[in-house]
C-alpha cells in the first residue's frame, strides 16, 4: 500500500477532496451557534430560512393543539456521561410543568436513558410524556403505564455485542458499557481523546 500510494498521490487526493468539499460552499447558509467551547458553525442548504420568532410565537398562541417534543440530554441539560450528572434543574422542571399545565399542550421528553431513571427525574411533572431509550418505551403521563413501541423486540444480539463491547472497554481507559432493556451503549466520552 505504502509503495503504491506515494505522498504525491496522497496530496493529489487530498486537494481533490478539498476542492469537492468547497464546490457548493457559496450556495450554503452558515449559522453560528453557542459560545466558548460549545461554539460551532452549522451548514444549511440554499433554501434554509431561520425561523422568525414573531411568526412562531403567533402560531404557538393561535394553535388549538400543540405537540412539544424535547430532546433531553444535550438540549434541556448539558451532556453528562453518568445518569447522576444529567439531573434536570429545578428551573427546567418548573418550565416543563408550566408547559404541561396548558390543556392545549402535549409535552414529551425523548431520551436515551432508561425508564426508571426518567421516572425518577420527572416524577413531579404529572402530565409530562416520556420516551425512554430513544422511544422504544413511552408513557403518556405519570398515571399511565409504559408502552413498548413494538411487541417484536428481538434482543438475541445483545449477548454477542456485550462480548465485543467488553473487549473494547478493557482496552480503553475511561470507557464503560451501559446496558439497557433494548440497547447497549459503549460510552467513551470520558476516555483520553488522543487515544
């Protein structure tokens, strides 16, 4: 491979990729988001239009029924590797309770977390809908029972996947496996980023 792919071939390939990446740049819209370490530039297609606050606000006020679906971790709360680090603040719970108090609103939180974790975090917001494990399990409010998205949930793959994850976890300091009812997650955000 090394003898057939010289530095000249690599440079030509790199420059071709760079040119291709910039071909449509003048037709795209860029939007800055965040501050400090969380700052990033988002790229949108040529027909993208930023939402107009006045239009959205009027539409919200005039709507007869509203469905509000919020991603939890990374949106309503900062990312945290352990469940205990992502607990919703009192202010977040108060805002959710206020949104849920309107009979026009159906409010849902979607998270990758387990059912019991979400129930513990949001037990005080009685009419809040929860979708655990990215929607595999959902609950319309605290008084309803959990439902499963599909009755045909095949989890036979988990044993083999656990063995593979364990081999990587043993070799990656700071990583760990989170076992859920419907999924396995290999967390590595606390691992050495240079590793």
